[in-house]
C-alpha cells in the first residue's frame, strides 16, 4: 500500500495515477489483474471518487488500464509497438522490445500470381511465384499472420522451414540481398473464423491489415505481402513531418 501526500503541490489525482502506473510498470500489478473499485480507492486514501475517477481515466487513456462493463477495471497487457518509419524484421522488433520471437509455418508453396501481385512484383501476369505464410509469435502469443509472395528466383525458400528463424536473415545470407525500402498501405478488416482461431480472437474482431511491397538496394521488388495484426496487442507508430 502506498500513501498520498495531502500537503504536496502535486494534485492528488496525479499522485494516485503515478502510484498505480509505477505499480504496473514494476510488475506489482500484473496484466489482467483487477484493481480496487473507485469506492474502495476513495475510502482507502480518503479522497473523493472524482479524484479517483480522474486518475483512472488518464490511465485508461494511456492504455495501462481498461474498464470492462459490469466487471471492473483491469491492468492491460502491454502492446507491442512497431515504428513504421524504421525498416526492421519481426525478429528484430521482438529483440528490440525484449520479447522472444517465434513463428509457425502455415504454407510454403508455388502458386500463380494474380494481376495485382504480378504488377506489384513487376512480372508477367500468370507467372509462378513462391507463397510463404506464417503466424508470428511474441513471447508465445500469436500477434501477426503474414503472407508473402516472392518471384521464382527465391524458389530456394521452398526447401526450408521458417518456424522460429528469420526469413529475411536467411535470404540475405543466401543471396546477399537485403530489404532497402518498402511501401505499406494500412487498413482495417474483420477476422474470419480461421484467422480468429490463429490469433486467438473472436470472429469479426477488427484486425490491422497491412499490404507491403519490399525492394532491394537496386529498387527491384523482393516480395509483396500482407500482415493481419491483432490491434489489441500490437500498435503501429508513424511519424510525419512537414519538413
């Protein structure tokens, strides 16, 4: 239990907010743990319920707490954040934020490119391409379903397993090529029953849908692909500037 300083110039709601936030960040309050009610907090610390409500509201806005109708207020799971301005693989991202990356292969096969895929890869319509799809895990929790189409020069991918290793590190080791740039389009979609099962969300839940085209250092498309991202667990950070 912590104490609030009634004589401090720091507002009481801010003191309470900071104490709860510290308890979340240091692990004293665990993800999915229910915190005391507004009435209980107001009685414990001899402050008004409005003061408590202001503190809780700011923590909800910061996505550290969430209110569940009829159940109470709970500590949220921290989101994994990806900086969209920086080129990095999922494996690199996980290492950066201190979680263990993982994956599970879904498909690895040759398919016929449709018109949109062929145009984005700058190959003739009807060309054969390598399609590789995986579920990506962060600390054993599924957060992304990815599917990528590669030109047939990457057919060596068909002979390998990419469950828990970096696909793009492998490509660089094999060919010397690396991703130098990419363009992305971000939309919202709803999970199908199968996608929901893979990501452990309900059918119809909103997912982030990212369509990408990646280029090598010569500006030649290396792959086009999609990512279906559980927005409850993953956020995308985009920086814009007028300069």
